[in-house]
C-alpha cells in the first residue's frame, strides 16, 4: 500500500528515527495569543505495560520543544518535533495527530494521537 495515498490530505513528516506522523491540514489554526507553547499528551507508559489493568496509570507527557503560535497558526515543524519527543517518552506508536487544542489546566497545547 502506498502510505502517502493513505494519509492524504495530510502532511507527512519524517524525522529522526524515521518517525512518520500525519498532520491533517485543518489542525494548523488555533485561537490563542501569539507565543510559544509546550505540548502535552496524556498517555499510558507503554514501556511498562502490565497484564494487570489496575496497574495502568495515565500521566501527562510534556515536550521540551516549544511550539510557536503566530497569527493563530501553529508551527507544524515544531509541533511534529514535540510530538516525536512525547512518543519517545511514553512509547506510544500512533502516527496521526488527530487533535490539537489548548489545555487551560496545563497552559499547553494538548495533542491526541491515533494509530
């Protein structure tokens, strides 16, 4: 299967470690003041999976890369880098940035990944 056809209409970004992410075109704009924002995602620690579901603990994973927002537009380059950092930290395999919104609690850009 041709991966680029499957992911259209999206931008496909390859980076270090050949991580492939798909970012839908309609996720570039957000109603936030200009600034740089950390990215956060709530996830399990997939490196410590357990057979006992009661031991699963969701926690927030934060990027070290700050993502600029200028004129309501999110910088996709930094968003992809921040997402790669989070994927590396939690071990999740998802390749699709399905949602980007603002988390008032953490004052970060919150992402949702899908596989």
